[in-house]
């Protein structure tokens, strides 16, 4: 076994690999760029080597620098994680030439599977069922159109070298083929330095299901069941689970066998993933093979009990696979949420900054429920503009799907992040979504269920009562302490009024709805705080919450819940299950006065298009004086290597254009103004 | 607001009205209740409704929100003016435009007067002024805070000099009470002419946005005299006074928000200059460590960071009441608690003008420091200051004198002073920001601190003027200077810094220092008073 390995990656995956290596008694070497000087992975590793400036091309993607770091530290092997150099044949080759072991598949397998077109040919040869499409490189728009028409709409245009949704477009019409082809090509070029794209049939209402395979250098290949990753936004996976609610044992066995056959056909000798697009009728077609550890591998680990990183290291050290196909037993259900620094209320635009507060739920194994949080950040750390804005992968495992989802939901409620925008409210809302809970998935799920984007989760009567009761309980505890202030008049106690009126305003991003009123009486009864609403609706609350705590944990009625608390002057914001509300807890006389107060309307910023994130202006699609309709493209801003199309939210006329293509803008910089 | 009063008779029983028997005690009690009810409606339902339509509460409603429920004891409800000119003798309303009395805020005594806009527009008469001075005198006797709620039209012109005299009586008492009991003024409507000077002499002024304004002379007079056309809001609205003039220390969206925040502020304030800060049980461990503070200072010394994060992570439960938050944002002032006891915080804000000291920041902080010192509130100072702001506008604006105010205030303060240098402490600003030399009791530095006369670039250009043309030499000299001076250790070697501390331990260090300094006592020479550079 290796004595020392280097991890040619950063963030959560580097930390995750270090954990397993450490458990196996292997020393670890991290690499870091200038931007990652204080990053967690650099702190966690036994040694850390600086490899250059923040730009990935000059650090994490620089093969020579990684080799140099290996030589300097005497690392015998390199784990590439995912992304960066993980699927570069040249990297695997370079390591081989330097006598360093690549903890991943052999260069030949990477070459065979790395190119999407080549991989399809290989798959067809191995008798894996494939999607109808054109496997050649497409020269221009005209050819793209011709091929699309031959296959029949809808079609998908994809970058040959692509992955992760970059350089990928779906076209339903000839016009969309033209636009999609151009965009896919330019994104492919900027993301991968390779503008080759291809076209294939797009399966309607498809599901994304992938098979984890594991091979060794002795010709053994097994599969570890499937993961379903149908919940995607713009082809980026958001929620993954294992197993899939769609598959039956027979289909699983068939897909597994094909995946193993393909792996064997290319002499696959590490952990890899064979992705399929699956129809609702369980028909499945090969999509691509990822010759690396997947982001979502933890869900497989939790249902199989197999540490994939450990297996990768063992097979890389030429050990024989100790697990036989028959040993693989799928146990329970695992669900993973990807927590990203992005603003769900502003069309998921990336957000960067300091993690002023980062308080994840506790990792634990209790009562058959596991909570695992794979992260590469810490409180006081930074999500920088240079890399993927992932904060963490939150994974829960339980005996059943429903329990795993409930556990995920609770864990998300207890996940407290401040300092930047993040998608936890959206993930929490997804967990509560009836269609997700029913397992009726497709890759169009988010587009179908959130056609106008995410605007917060609607509050039911019962939800509002819970929030109001928690607010009243918090206010009650704060009030108990206020009555202990020194210097009070003696001989007369300050009497507490029992009646309260909670004004509750729903918040979605920067929009705050008009308040709804929830009159209740609140008192302490045998340790519990009891909130009585009108009629006979009563909620008993049990909690040890104390002023200053950011999460209110307690029992409300029969449910154990966690509600995030952010105090404000005269109010606090409560977040629970994707719902965010601002609550004011008033006495009756305060409520009466508050009703008399005029409603103030915030200054109108709707007349301007603001840059939603720090980024580079790629193009401005309109000119001064031009009339635009809602939905029309106004400008394209590139951030985090993604082109973000900014569209008009309403019909209007452009008054002034303030930004120029090529200009770098700060967040909220004015791009243009409407008349 | 009609409170239920106990009645001895069962309801429905008719009381005798035999004229021969005179008034029964019960009748007399009923008369009292009727007179009270009449007084409580002030200027009448119509005017109350008009007040509500403007988004404002009445004087009694405001007092009801400020004080604990049922705690208000009103004085001088039946006082009427004594004017006879211009037919005023026929126009009398009980209370005469101001509601006065006392009550409690979370059980602690607070005196209050509230101008009643529904009665003679809240204008000040001789009798009205006497009601206020009576309350001021009582607050001084009881050594308890006084809060004035303003919503009035100035002097009652019909009373002439009697009204002006009344103002003078109020002003004089404001000054006598200054530094003895906290005085808070809340502007909740118009406040003009003579009315503005009483608030101006109190410790804090707060305003309500859009419904309040303050000026010495109103838009009409301004137009007549200077031909300038302005609205009341432009001349003296909350945004003007909280951002430009610094007359007001804060603004709130409406009456309710404002009064509830006044309750919160009072929880931070001592009752007077002798009782010491109020204390309540804290739920926040004084040993709490904040590892995230170890990365608060960015690697790049020219990159800003938010000093409020440090304040919020240091104080109990993240509870911080900021004073003058919208003015001179390059310095942050406000109240928090450590171990349940009030502490005043002063901190340079690197996010705004790099945290530089300018005239505005100096006078804002100076006033805050003097308030804390007067009321025995310990002061914690967080320092990251690149120096004083250069330039003609600053020098012409009297930066020397304004900067001296802060220097004076800190030098004079005898309360516990705990200072933490987080990053830059350059030049004279190092001395000013509660350094050891001017009376800082405990001075800590983070390892990232740079205590020097100036930054490396400027220093090298002066010290090594002869090498100016030689890039390599300058670079070497700069490195030399940075290594030697841009650290806390030169100061620590001299004992100007008591210790270099880890950022994550800041709260614990401050808590221990404040605990140790609880009994601090400083002797000052006898004098009539000092001569602060005004």
C-alpha cells in the first residue's frame, strides 16, 4: 500500500479523500492555490504544497505543478477527485511517465470514455443500448440543423469534451438549434478549450439514472447499484438518491450488467459511473461514462457500506477487488442535497463571499438514521469567485425513502449559513414537494414545478401557526429575561400580558409580503410554553432555546423541529422547511398601534437591470431606445465560467445602457435603465 | 384608553339626585372620572383621527407603548394655561398640550413627557413648560432617565415672552441634568424653533422617518430670508439629521418601531451616573471562542472587512444597539453587553473610507465616549485606522479641533478602557484610539496588527529619499520596514501593548479585562470644568 498520496484537487472532495486516506494510515499531501491559502483541505492534509495563482489553469489544472509537488513530497500516488484533471488522459499519462500511480482508471480507459462521441461508439460495440443520434463532429449550423431534422425534435446539443451541464443545449425547433449550437460551442470553448459539439435525440420526460462500477487491474468489474439524479437545474444535479424509486430489481440487474460489460470492454480498473437516460417506461439508453469519482458517490457509499475512495486506492495499488458482485447488498435509502452559494430567489445566480456563519447539522448515526456532511469550508472561510461555488453535500441515510427525506429535511433546517446567498431554502422546499416525495421524477422536474423560478415556499395555515407559536415562544423567553434586569422598582412586579398578536410576513429574496395576523395567548405551563390560538387550536412547545441561539430546536405539538432565528430590531426572521418569514410579536396595544402605521413602499429598483453577481459582460443584446418584451434577452454576463442570460422581467423601453461588453462588473452594478 | 375603575354600586342602581343632600362621595369620584376622561381625549376625537391619518400616534398612545403596561402615572392632567390675550381665556383644554408623568420600562423607573399635537398643536405655553420642568426636577430627584416625545408647533405665540421664559426653564434643567441622568429625545412630528434646543442638549435624539422634522427656522422663513425653496423633509427630515447634520442619532420607520427600540435602548442605559450599568443574566458563555475571527483580517492589507462582524461576535448574544449608524460610517459606535453588563463599543470601520478618522468620525465617537464616561459605561475600542484623512476640506473643516475632541474624550475617560488593535494603528490616530498613553487600561493587539507612524510605502519614500529612483532598493527597504514595523511586536517590546492575542479569544480576553477593571478608580485634579476643544 502507498505510504503517501497527493490529492490534486480542492474543496470538499479533497477533504473527503484525506479522511479515507488517514483512516487507511496513508499520509496525505494537499495542493493549494493563492486563493486557497486558508482552505480546509490545505489545513487537513499532513502536508500542503502551494501550486500557484488562483486561476485553475495555472494551479489545479497545471500538470507540471502537480508533478513537481509529488516529487517534492515523495507522494507515490495521486487522487484527482472530480473535475480539474480527473478525466485528463494527459494527466494520467504524465503521472505514469513519472512513475507515480494515478488513483483512477488507466489512460486508455479515460481516452475511450472521455470523449462523448468515442464513448458512444464503444458502448454500441459492447451492446449497450444507446440513444439515436449523430456521433460525428458537427461543422456548422447548417449541418447541425440537417442532423437535428433527421433525428427528429427535440434534440440535445452537447460539447464533446463537456460535463456538468456546461456547453449543453436542448432544441425543440430549428431556430433553437441555431441559437443552441452557437452557445454550446462558445461555452464549450470557454469551459474546455474544445469547441466540438454533437447532437442526439432528446428523450422526453427522461430520468437520469447512473450505475456505479468498480474494477481492478485483474479484470474484475462489479457494479454497486444505481443512483438517480433526475432533480437537475439547467443540467446540473441538485438532488441525488440511491437507489432509484423507478427501478425494479430486474431493470437494475440489466443496467448493471450492461455497465459492467462496457467497463470490461475498455479494461476499466477503478471507480467509474455509467450514466443512462431512462424513460418513464424503464427503457434506458447509455449517455456517457464518467471515468472518475462522482460528486454524488456518497449516496452509493451509504446504501452499500463500501468506501469508494478506499476501493479506488486499493485497486490503484494493484490489489484485487475483495468484493464480489453477490456481496453487494443495497441497504436502505440515501438522499444527497448539493448546497451551493447561489441565490435561489434571483434565478440561482452564483454568490461569493465570506462565510460569516457556517453551522452545519451535526454528523451522526442515530436510530438507524445517518447524517453526513461532506464539506470543504468552515465558518470564517470564503467562497471565492475562482472555483465551483459548492458549500457542502448533505447526505442522509435511513431504512426507507420517506425517512431519508424527512431526515434530509430536518438536517437542512439545521444548516445555518450567513454571509452569502445559498440554495438551502430551495432544497428544503424541494424536500417538502409532494411530487418529489412521491418519486415521480424527471430531469424536467424543476423547470416544470418552478416555471417562474423559486419564490419561497407557500405557507399553509398550519405552518403559519407553527411559525407564530415559535415566534411567541422566543419572545416569551426573551421577555422572561428582561424581567430579570437589575434596578427594578421593588414591591411591584411587572405583570406579563398573556395575549400576543404575531404579525407574520412571508419573505422571498428581497420581497416581503404584507403581514398576516395571528392572535394567540402564550404562557408557561409545567415547563412547556403553550400557545393558544382562537378556537381550540393549541400548540405546546418544548425547547431549551435561549436568547442568542441561532437555531430554535424543540417539539411543537408532536413534531421535533429546528427553526433558524435571525434577530432584527423589533422582529426576527424565522426559516423553516424552505419558508422564511419575518415575525413581529406584539402585545395587543402594540398590535393596535402597528395597524395604524402607514405601509411604506421601498424605493423602486425595478426600473434598472442590475448585475446580479460579480462577472464579465459578454454581450449586451439591446440598444438605447429599443422596446423589449418580458423574457427577451437583455445581456449576457459570465461568472464562474457560466454564461448567465439576463432577461427582461417586464415589457419596457431601454433608456440608457451603462455597461459595455468586456467590462467587469460588481454585484448590483447598473447594466441598463428602463424609461 | 378609558380604564375600568371599580365602582361601589352594583350596575343599574340609580343614584339619588336630591339637591338637599349635596354631592355624595361617589358623585365626587364620578366627577373625577369624568374630568379624567375629558382630559384623556385631549384635543378631541377629530384631531386624534387626523393624527392617526398622518401615521402618527397620540401622546398617550405613545407613552402606552414606551412604558410597561399599566405603569404610567400621569401628573398635571388638569393643568390649563393662564393666558388671556387674543381670546385664549375662552379656549382651554386640560393638560395644555403635553402629557407628563412617570412609569417603568421593564420595571425600571423612567420619566416621560409627550407633546400632544391634538391640543394647541402641542405648542409650549408657560403652564405647559411648568409641567415639563416639574417632571425634569422629579427625574433629577429620583435619579432616573427622562424621555421627551416631541410633536409640536413651537412656542404658543399668544403667550409671548412667558412661553420663551418657559423654554429657558426647560433648557436650564436639561443642562443641569446632563451627565447625571440619561436624557433621550424622540422626534415624532414637527419640532421647530425653540423646541429644538431642548432635544439638542439631551444625550440622544431619535427621529421617525417621513413624519418628523427638526429645524430652527422653517421653509417659509428660509424662503423669505434666503430665497431658498426647500421642503420640511429636505430641510430637517430624519435622513438629513441622521446622515448630514448628525443632529439625530438614529431613525425608525414608524412610531411603533421607534418606541419599542427606545425600550431596548433603555435596557442598556444606567439609571444615572452613580448606579452603574444595568445587569441581566447572560446566556452567552464568556469563554465562547470564535475561530472564524482568525480569518477576519484579509490576506491583502488593503482589502476591507466588516468590523461589525467582530462586534457582533464579541457581544453577548450578538445584541448590539448602534448609535448614529448612518453618520460617519467610518467609525462604529454603540452599546452591547459582555457578561450581561452594558459596554460601549467604538470601532474603526475598514469598509468605509478604510476606517480613516475624519472630522465627522472624530466628533461622533467623541460624543459617544463622553456619554459612556459620564454614565460609568466601560468602553471597548477596536482599532484599524490608517490615520487622519488628509486634504483641504478636512483641514478647512477644522480636523485638528474635531480630532482633538476624540483625543480629549478618551484621555479624560475614567471608565475601564479596553483596546484591541486588529490591523492598522498608524500615526497620531494610534494615540487617539484609546492607546495606553492616553489612559487605555488594557491594550491588546491581534497578530495582524501593524503599529507604526505610517504605512510602508510612505515611510520608505521619506526615510530612504536618496533611493527614490532605484526600484530594487526601494523594494528591499519596503520589505525591511514591513518586517520591522508592520507588526505588533515593536509596540509589544515597549509595553505599549499588554499582549498579542489570538483573534478567536477576543471575547474571553475582553470579558476578563472588564471583570478585572470593575473597581477601577481614577483621581482627577479639582477644577471647575475642563475646556474641551468645542
